[in-house]
């Protein structure tokens, strides 16, 4: 899969811009604050319907403008596909797939797929479990709309259950909860099963990528402890029992203490916890290995690589790791952004060079 044209209107620092990408490696260079990350962000938007960095859609509208638009044209194994996202100041966004408006945000998923990585993604390894769950949710939602809709329903039921747990009337809680729990565990089981399958596929791939990038010097191991395995029915049944057993604790806490909203992934390198003992470079390599593994999972499932967006990643790796990375990604459309082009890193790889300056992106 590859995007061949991206058109931006009043998006971030761009007034009107149209840029052509080619399949294979694309390198977008430019000085600081020219709009490299903005262009990378726009592509991710077309894949998922939201920004990897802004938590409010209206922040992406060019200052002083009322509305913005991102339009992308891509080629997939099934043919041409176009996605348009239009925003206005009231955080209302409209989505068009092949020119037809879709009413549910989830319908944007699976049309153009991408894996996005930039220095802020280091939080995937360093920070809270929230960031690791977000990684799972973004990947799995792109791979399956069923997952995305189950997650939406799960979060809604979870927040209703949490509100109920705070009810001062214990009788109401005990009477009403079983109904919520049936619904909650039904959605949870879909999420847990999908995550179990994904992580079973992803872990050996991430370990392999890490060994490759570190020249076999470091052994990555990934571990998850959802605690639920088997079919959806089996997962739903065990979780339902655990919710029942944990009821008094949940009432005391005032929230639901078990379920996929509490999942985490642990990473170790040569046996040591990466979060605690890993150097910056090692943590970065773990996060990058995970993203590269994600591209392979896409390939295994759909027989097609997603678009790999590597924003400002090269400058953070040593030369050897940079060369290895470039060699490993030339089989898919990859969009690198960097302040400088180091030709020695790309010497064995054909690539398209784009330069951004004064809000304009030109092929060079
Ligand atoms: N809504 C907006 N309206 C106008 N300008 C914006 C908006 N949001 C961000 N910008 C501007 O876009 C500029 C470019 O940002 P971007 O992060 O894409 O730069 P970059 O080329 O990736 O730089 P760096 O090399 O530092 O990473 C910034 O100067 C920022 O102020
Ligand atoms: Mg940037």
C-alpha cells in the first residue's frame, strides 16, 4: 500500500499544498519548524481519523482559519482509494471515502493503513501502561473495525459501571451490576482475544527486529499478563466470575479494577526491565522494533505492508543502526523526515527526496 498524493488546505502551517510521494523510500527534509511533522501527522490522520499528537481536532486548523482539509490518494492491492477528512472549529469532522461521506468515524479505518513513529513514541516504553494500551488499540483498530467498535462499547459500559460503583445505595449496585457485567465481559472478551492473538504474533517479530537492529547483542522479551486466554466465551466467563469475586473491592475503590483497561506489556533486554534499566538508545530501539514488527504483522494478515512513517527517527540512532533501518524498510513505502539528508545512510537504497521550505514541499 502506498500514498501517492497528499493535499492539505489550511492544515497546521500549510495554506494550500499538494505533494506527491512515490512507493518505496521517501525522505522529506527541511529546517526546524517548516512542517515535516505536520505532513507526517496528516497522513496518519487519514488512516485513523485522529492526530497522533493533538488531542483536539481544532488545533490542526491553521491559525486564523475556520476549517481545514486533508485529502489523500493511495494505491492498495484492491486498487485506488481516496480519503478526505474535513474539520471545522467546532470539532466537527466529516470523512469521505472515495468521495462518499461516511457517518461513523470507525469507517475511516482500514482504507489506508500506517504505522507512525516519532521521538515522542518513546513513551511507549518509558511511560504509563496507557501508552502501551494506546499502541495496541491503534494497531488493532486499523486491522479490525470489529475491535474498534468493541472498544468503543467497552469504554462506554465501563464508565457506566464505574458510576454505578459510586452509588451510595449498595442494594442498587448489587441488583444492577450483573446486567452491566454481562455486557462488559462480552465486549472485553473480544478485545482480550484480539490482543492475545496480536501479541502472540507480534512478540517474536519484535524480538527478531531488536536482535537485527542491535546486531544480536541484545535479547528483547515481551510479556503481557491479561490473565485471560481461550475463546471469547471462555474469556467472558472467567472475567465475569472475577468481577463477581472482586465486587467488594471494586465498590471500595469506586472503579473497576480488572479488565483490558488495566492491561500492560513488560519489556526486558537481556533479562532487565527496559523501563528501569534501559539506556535512551535501547528504549528507542525497543519502541522502533515494536513498530517494525507491527508492519510485519500487517503484512502477515493482509498480504500488504502499511505505510511506515518515521518522523525524525534517524537523527536519534547511530550510523550503523540508521543503515540497518533503511535497509529493512525499503520493501514498503516509508516516509522519513529529517533536518538533513545523510547520503551515506541511503547509498544502497533508491529514494525520492522531498524538501519542505516556506510551507511548500518540492521534489528535488
Ligand atoms: N494550527 C496551526 N496553525 C499554524 N501553524 C501551526 C499550527 N500548528 C502548528 N503550526 C506550526 O507549524 C510549524 C511546523 O511544525 P512541524 O512540527 O511540522 O515542524 P518540523 O518541520 O517537523 O520541525 P522539527 O524539525 O523541529 O521537528 C511550527 O512552527 C508550528 O508553530
Ligand atoms: Mg518535527
